[in-house]
C-alpha cells in the first residue's frame, strides 16, 4: 500500500507524453516513481526479506537480478528494468506490486515516518 509518493519533473514529462515507456504502455496510466509504503501482501517467491506490515522504500529502477548488468552489480542499467510510473503503474496508485521485491525494496527504519 502506497503511503507516500513524491512528485518529480519526470512525472510531468511522462504525463505530457515525452517518455517512450509511458507512450508504449498507453492509457490509462498512473505516474509516481518516488514511493514508499507498507507491505500488505507477499506472494510467490518474490520476497523472503519482507513481511506484511513492513515499511519500505522503492527505488526508481526495478532490476531483474538475472541479466549481465545485474550480475555485474549494475542494477541501474538492468537490461530488463522496470520503472514505477513509467513501465508499470506508479506510486500515485493506492497499491503497487513490486517485482523481485528482495532486490527492489529496502526497509524504512521504525523512527522514520512516511512524511519525512
């Protein structure tokens, strides 16, 4: 469940149709790539580090973990990368599914709020 999402100039460019990923995806579409939230469901084998109720942050680039770039510790140049708000629904949605969760999320410390 998304609890906070920043607004970035990139969101504006996607909304205006200036990003080929958003154009390829088509409408309807939900922007927002600076998101954090809480886990409400863990499905499949996507995660062993997270449980329901955990507070998490999500990076802009979601990596696959299986390509040459990921194998060489370069997830931001992942050959199969996904991007919330560009290649999939983003953080302005109420709920967002994050693929390969163990590599694409990080825990938020308990003393940090979603408003911080």
